[in-house]
């Protein structure tokens, strides 16, 4: 019974980790699309702000790019 419980716990943990990685990958895709829009419209402050916020999201994990976020924030201003 203990072995079955441990197998269930491990399976649950692996599934949770996979969904986090998928969420992080999707978030990065959205942020990169926002950056593409901001680069195509350099005078649109709203698009610059969205790109800046995107590169500063916790969902990106180790892909957070504070230098890029700051550059878009300065363009937005």
C-alpha cells in the first residue's frame, strides 16, 4: 500500500512539473509576440509597456530579462 501511495505522489509531482514547464513555454511565446509588436510599433507606448511588463513576469522563471524590460519601459515613457 505504501508503494502505491509513493507511486501516486511521484506521478502527481511529475505531472505538475510538466504543466509548469508548458505554462512557462506559453508565457514566453506570448512575451516574444508582444516584443515583436513593440518593435514593429516603436512609438506606441502601450505596446512598449506591455512588452516591458512581459519580460518582467515571474512566469518566465530564469528567462526574465530585466534589461530588456527596462529598455521597453523607457521607450514607453
